[in-house]
């Protein structure tokens, strides 16, 4: 028998109160999986044979809030002293179309396990920590093998997102080669990815890119002609590998969008950076913030070298903005990692730098004798460029003299 040692999330007062109210309930999925391998648990999901109406009744009777967040699929969100838990009735699939399922409720725990994607996600544990495994999930988890429950092709055809989940879960929890049967099924069914919404693809791919090292898995996807179903052109896995290595060495948190940018092909490629960014943003339906960042990186033609001076770096950062400058610095470092010490100094300089505010405005130009009109902006831009070239060192008197000179030139 497999048993979980007492976990903080299991013994927390909110959890204990919820499990006591439901009586017939078990922890399921990620919480059990992560606890068994010593990975932090961030979400606690609960399964129960109780139908949603009975779940709501028991929650309300115990003084808890019940929110029917996915009632057609049997999910009620229990809010216990401000902490949310998803409570889902045991289910079996009645009908699937590759994107969503019609389900019927059941009281059979083994039947519920059979409809889940991977064996490591089909594990249940009761309030005392006893683990229930009807699909061999514990053995697969110990071997770090991501294996579909039952027939892989059937599981994928129920929801084609499971192709991407296979690679994401292997990147996060797997070890060694991807399960051969699962990989063959994913390659065979890869065209089904075209049926998925962009939002679902983006969520899964960005989670994959957030893994400690997604490069081996992405390489397998490319070799199996799966990566081209979700990314245009020939993604730059070499640059991504460089970025991942830098992140590990410098202890930088994984940045999935920057890693996506690292995959952009070169400017001479059949799908150049700007087109890559546009197609990904459209297909994945990225947010405006994500789109803006990715497209800004794609448009930038600034090249960094490890020999860049701190003064040159400040100038670039002023015109591009510090966030974009940092993105470009890291991406260029990923392509040319020979002088890591110098790159590291540049990154440290950039992190410490604060963008100065240009001291002049349109009113100053008018006070210098230039009337309202388009020339005001031109003069301001000229003086600002001079100020930046001087490394922002000009004092008020020098700025005033340069402004008067610029006004005289255009009058």
C-alpha cells in the first residue's frame, strides 16, 4: 500500500473542514502526484461520488460557500475560509469530439480514473493519506514515465490537447525518452491540433516553455513533425538552449514568453522574425501585452555584443526601454555565450540603471523663441538626441545653450 506522509495542504484547517463536510471524498490528480515525488503542491482538487447538488447542500450546511463553476461537468468550487477548492463528481465520458466531452456521473472510482489522461494524474488519496491506484500510476510516477491511461490514440481523440499535454508533462515530470507508444500516437494524431482554440494551445505551450529545460522535448516534437503544427517555420532550438543555460547559471526564473521569442528563426529564414511573431500571436490568440512584447522583439534590429560599453548600453536602453533592452541582451547572449563574464556585467549594469527623465518640454522651446508648430517637436528631438549622446551628463546651462542653438538653426 502506498501512503502519503502528512502534508501541510492535507492537514490545513480549511482542507480538514472540507473533507469532514463531504465525508465521501478523496484528493486527486496533481496534489497527489506532486506530493509523492516531493514537488510543491499549489492546487488541491477533490473528487467525490456525490452529485453536485449534494455537494452544494453539504457545503452550505457546513457554513461554506459553494460556487457552481462547472456544473455541467460536475465541478463545484468550495470556498472555505477564503480558500478555494475544486470539488468534482466522479465521471465517465458519454461523448467526445476532440475538444470537449459530454459526461455522466458515476460512483465508480475506477471508472473515473479510466477517463483521465495520464496514469500519474489518475491517483487518489483519502484524508488519511492512503493512495488509491487502479491504473499503475504509482509505478509510472516512480519511473518518471508519462503514460496514457488505456489506449493512447483513444485518449488523444477524446481531446487533442492531450498531445501537447504529453510533452508538457514529460518536460515537467518525465525522465529519459518519451513513452514510445504515447509518442507514436501523438505523431499519428497531430493534425487534430488544428481543431483546438488558440487560447488552449497557448496555455499548454507556455507552460511547456516554463519547464526547467524544455529543449529536449521540443526537439522530439520537431522530429515527430508535431511542433510545426503549432509553430511556424523552423524554430531556433539552439538559441533557446543557450537561453535556458544562461537562466540556469544566473538563477533567472523561467520566462516562457522570452523563451518563445528565442525560438524565432533568423531574418534570412523562410519565416522571418516578424512573420513568426505575427503568426504565433494570431494562432495562439496571445494577449495584447504578450503580443506587444513578442512583436517588439521581432521588430528590433539592435545587435548586442559582449564588447558593448556600459555607455552604449545606457543609450540603447534609453531609446528601446529597459524591458526590451534586457530581452534583447539575453537573446544575443544566448547566441554568443563565449564571454559570459562580460555579458554578466552588462546585465548587472542594466539591472542597476534607471532611465533619466529628459528635462525639457515644448514650453521650454517656446520660451527660447520658437512659436507653436511642428518645429517644436523637431527641436526637442534634436536636443534630446544630443543629450543622450552625451550620456545624459549635460546640466541645465548646457541644455539651455544647446536648445537656443537648435532654435536658431531652424528659424
